[in-house]
């Protein structure tokens, strides 16, 4: 391999190179004067930094692009820097060739950059990229993609590129559109996902498809959500949920190993119902406990009006009482209300005369029996804080799930990688009050759970109880991806469209080419897609996938807050 203008990369020099004449190229990271003429110049490339001792370096400023030729020598006693991979050596007798001059950068490109405002970093993405950490992220992403491709290839999946200028896709977000030049007034949509195309591939006998697919969704920007993102998208024929879960696990394990070197063991599973019931979330962060405890029974005969509700649950914050003042409790109560609760009941667990006692504005409304049953059910200890919500099951779980995260969620780089499959999602998320129509939880091609299929003919209650063959992959409380077994029979699909209120014309206009294709023999099929940037972000311990750099020079990133 040619090394171009250099013999070595900056970050590669070691004691074993002492005595060699080398040429290194890169950017001046720092310059420190050493006596009248000599200067220490830290030279940086994508591999790291090496110290060069330069005579007459007056003209070398930060971020100048230079080639330095010199001899590797040990650093003098006492100046070895163990924090640096090249810290035992330096390059001496240097000849410097300035290849480009540079204006002073708008922010420092060393460790101090972490404190720089994100929008400044994004505006000067090309400078941010020079930083070691960003180079690591970029390369981790590339290593991950290459490992995933190998893993999919190894399992017999074929990489297929699907079109970018298309008719609308049904992922539920808004399409980005591109005006057509040849037919003024009409528009192409950019794909929100290759969903329909991969299903067409199945009808076309591709059997196992995958794609590193760019998806475009016109949604509000959030830290974990951008206009365009990349998914590892896959679909397989004559296969069901178990086959997809296995294939995705192999790909994800390869991805994790490529970035962290760590194996991924078996990925545990929870049903959607259990996830909601225990963690109050369909993407539970299982790095920490604080599970929701059902205490409905404890208050079955209560006199306390606020607890006359179908579902009462508690979260126990172990040892939380001391560090939680009244202001914080008021703030948490406000939040619980914003999240949809009627209120939030808190109770400090204290040492009373005859044992544990509860200190709370509502304690006087609760009988002694209720109080001791609550303590027993939650395992509360002196010094704990208990939080309770009483509402219907969904809302109680939802609010306490958010509260649990607020109280206990570890930082992004703590607690290891806790993958989780969430299975048996409901088929419908809600019934629209205005139209009386159910709203699909995934997309309209999702296969109902076989046992629950008869409920399709029932009323709203039945529909909301229906499970689907849809599943999510969750990592540390983030939804990494989702997928489902698809409906491959026209009659069943028609029934679901009817229920959703999608008319024959609308179905034809939106997904006519898929429905037509299904008339000619569709194999049973199932698939999945997971977000590449989200996974990389979590693996490298970044809080936000926007700080990875898939969109190197993209102005819309300025808008992310
Ligand atoms: N197309 C779906 C998505 O983008 C994934 C799938 O069902 O395969 O979330």
C-alpha cells in the first residue's frame, strides 16, 4: 500500500521506530515554545498526535498543514507522556514543509472541543471531524457497516438498492417531495423506508434481501431523530418471527463486536404487555431496576378518592428521600401532570414509633392497613421515597415509566449494553375518537397474531386487545429498530384496509403496485430494520447520533437542538 507523501502516520510511531528517518503529514495541533528557537509541535492526523521538535518554527500556527521529516528518538527522561500512544518518542532534527496555511480555527480541536456549543461544531463540521474522537466515530461506523454486510452476506442475504425517487410510502411520517420537471405540478416522494420495495422483492423471489438504506422522514428534529437516517433494512421469505430475530441478532452481534470487541449473548425477550406493566415503556431501559409495582389490590377498598381508579402502581426510589426536597417533588408532580396523570402521590418512608411510617400529604387518608400493605408490596425501607399514580392501566404505566427514567436512568456510557426484544406489540395503538377507526401500531401490512385474528371482527375493545406479529429491538432504553411478519394474503389485507378506513381507491393509489403484485403469488415473509446511527452512537457512548457524522456538511443540522 502506498503511503503517499509520508512514511508513517502520526499516531503509529513507537519506541521500536527510534532511529528511523520518517515523514509524517498532518495538521499542527499545538505549538509550545521551548527556548528561543525550538518549539514542540504536536502534529495530528486521523491516527493521533506525535510530538515534533522543530527549530525555527515561528511560522507554524495552529491547523497549518505540514509535512515533517525527521528522526524518531526517545523523549528525554521525565518527559514521557503515558497518556499518549506516541508518548515515549518524539521526532527530532525536523525539516518542515508547509503545504497549506490556515486561519485560526473558530474553536479548539483538542479535548476542549467537547465543551463547545454543538451548533458551532456542526457549522464547522469539517473542523470538528479532525478531532480524534470524531475520527473514531466515523471509523466505528464504517467498521460496523462492513461487519453487518459480512454478517448478512454470510446468512445468504442479497444486497439490493431500491429507488430513491418514488411514490409515497406508508411509514406514517411526512414525505419529502421532489418536483418533477417533466410533469409540472407533480412530485416524487423520497422514501421513508424501502418497505414496499423489499416486499416486492419477496414477490420477485429474491428470498433474502438487505440494504443499507437511507430513509427520509419530514419529522420534527430531536436528538435521536433526523430528517435522513440510515437503516439496516432486511426482509426474508418463507420465514417468520423467529427467523428474523435470529438473523438480526447475528447482524447486531457482528456490529457490536466490530466496534467494541465484546460478544453479545442471547438477547432476552419481553412481551409488549410485560414491558409496559413492569417498566412503563415499550422500550424499557433495563440497565436499572425501579420496576413498577402494582398496588391496585392494596387500595381495593380505599376511602381515598384519588385512589379509586382501575390501576394503581408505585415506583420505589431507594434511599431517595434525603436528596429530594420539596421543590423537586413539586417539579416531579408538575411533570407527571404534563405526562397525563391527574396527580402524583409521594411518600417518604420514615422510622416511626412502632416501625416504618409514611410521611406524605395524603397519608392521613390511608388506613394503617393500607399503609403497611403498601410498604410490604413495594419492599420499602426507611429512607426511600415512594411515588404512586392512579389511573387507567396505560396511563399509570406510561407516567410512572417516564418518572422511573427521570429518577434512575444511568448516563449513556454506563451499565453496559442491555439489548432486549419486545414482542407481541398490539396491532392497533388506539381508536381514533373522531372516525372510530383503529390506528395501526406499526404499518398496515403487519400480520395479526394468529390466535387473535378472530378479534378483527369485534368492537373497539377487541381491536385494542389484538396482538400483532410485530417486534422491536431495544438497547438501553432506545428503540433500535422494528419489524413484523407481513400480511401476504390479499383477502386479509383488504380486511385490515377496510378496518383502517383505507378505501379501495386510496389503497390502490398508495400501494396499488404491491397489492397487484400480491395477486401473482406472494410468499409468506417477514422483516426488520434498525437504525445504524443510533446503534453506533450507543456503542461509542455518544449521547446524540447527530454527533456522529453521517451528514458531514449538512446545513439542516444547524437546527438540531
Ligand atoms: N419499514 C419498517 C421501518 O422502517 C421496518 C420494517 O417493518 O421492516 O420501521
